[in-house]
């Protein structure tokens, strides 16, 4: 450990620039002035360049991001850790923690696992949690499966302030993305993977209760599930709602434009093998709250908790994998006064969340404590 900066080797499985865990890591690198980062990235992608611009030393190790590939990458991780011997090793997500646990244990290096979601909760959460010096969860619910009393909850930072409604609509129009002014638009944002429940949003449009609503899908196919976008388009056609569904594709900094829409849906559902069975912290919901639009969320969890404000709900909670329940929620949100009131409550709630500096300071203290305990 240098007198002024702690050396941290972080491992992250994905190299996209739009995922919540990737944005979390990038912000930490940018704002944690007392940490010196070396980041091992298990994919090639835009995150690599962004991390370097933020000041991190980056190693590309494109071994694949599935669990078996990450376990096989142990030899390369071991060699890197042996050569550098950082003060502490940080796993950014469950797959990253799987990759670092064995090598760090062999070298006697402390690890801190940052748990962002519910991936592999039934099989890996407890054993990986036991072997980590410290576990950090981005929400209390996310940390429950680890079954450790000392899990530290550090909620993600408050996102940047989005554009207002008219400015967001103009910006999207410049990108060739338009909403129909005489109709309400529900947005869904994220990678096109089955567990995100975009098919539930499409199916909801087939019910009379959702009359008056269109669906804007922002995001592209994921390498893990190629062809998901085509499947969703076929579903929309089969249900005869294709004219009400727009696939915008990936939109950089999509969170800045959420005020252009009338509501956001987060409809994560069970059913995809190896994927989370429910949503974790759900940063997109916070971004929508900052944009003053209501949120429809499937099931209880961190998002539903945040939507319950002291002055009333900032959105609606529906049963997971239930298109009719989603359609009924849209019926409630067809009232402009309801949308406005919920949007105002959400904006007030989201504005009170911690800053990037707050999160960086909390993580610096946790990493330093893990390193000190191992000395």
C-alpha cells in the first residue's frame, strides 16, 4: 500500500458501456481519488476505453463472461495478481467474484465482492460470500442470499439530471426516434434478453386496458441471446400490436431522454436459465424517477421500495410475468394527473440519493478496511 493510494485490482465480466454494474465501476474509478485501479475486463468493448480515460490501468482478458469461462480464466488472473500483488481485489458482480476467489485465496489477498443482482443466488451466493473478506450489496434485498450479517449496503449514486420533456423529445428526434403526440408511450430500456420481460410489455398492449399506449424499446440484442429482438418483433406481429411497438435500438446515454416518455416499465421475470429471477437495484427506475415519470415494476424489491414515498406512490407494482396486470397498471396511468403526481413524488425521492462522491468515499473506506484486516 502506498502512503496515499490503495492499489485495487478489479475484475469485471462485461465491457458494454450501458450496464448498471459497468457504469457503477466506471464512476468509482473516476471519483475514488485515493484508489489506484487496475481493471481486468473479461470482454472486449467500449468500457475498456472509458476506464482508461478515467485513469485506470486496464487489462483485456476476453475469455468470455459465462461462469465456466470465468472459472477457466483463473490461471491468467492468478498470474496477474501474483505479478502485481495489489492491496485488495474487487469482484464487480458474481461472475467476476467467481474468477478471483481461487487465485486471491492462493495468494492470500483479500477480496471484496460487489453484488449487483440476484444472479446465481441459489448456487453461488453463499459459498462466494463466505470466502470474501467483505460483501457489498447495492441494495439490502440483493445481499440477503449471501446470508452474512456483515453485508454492507452501498446504494448506487444518484444519476445525472436528465433533460426536460421537450428537450428530450427534440434530442430523440435528432436521432430519428419519435413518439406519437396523440398517444402515451411506455419505455423499456436495457439489453434484449428474455429475463428483462420485454415480451410481457408487448403482450400487455394486446389487452383493451392498455388502449392509448405505445411501447418504445431501447436496447439491442445481447451476445448471450442472439435473435431476441427478432423474437420480440414476431410476438408483436402475432398479437397485432406491431404498429404500437417501436424498436429504437441502443441509444447512448438513454437515461437523459426518459422525460420524453409517459412511463417506464421494469418487468424482469423468472424463467431464463442462469439469469436473475428478479430485478436488483434497478438504476433505470431511478433515472425515470429523476425524469419525473412514473415506473411500473414487476414484483417486490428495491425498486418497489423506492416507489413507496412518504407522500404516496411514485409508480405501480404488478405481478411478475403478468401482461394483464401490466395492462391494468397502464389503465391507471392513463390519467395525466396520476402520472404527474407520481412523477413529482419520484423526482423528490430520487433527488435525495447519494452523490458519486458519497459512493466513492464509502467504497474507499470498505476496500481500505478489507486490506487492513488482512495485514
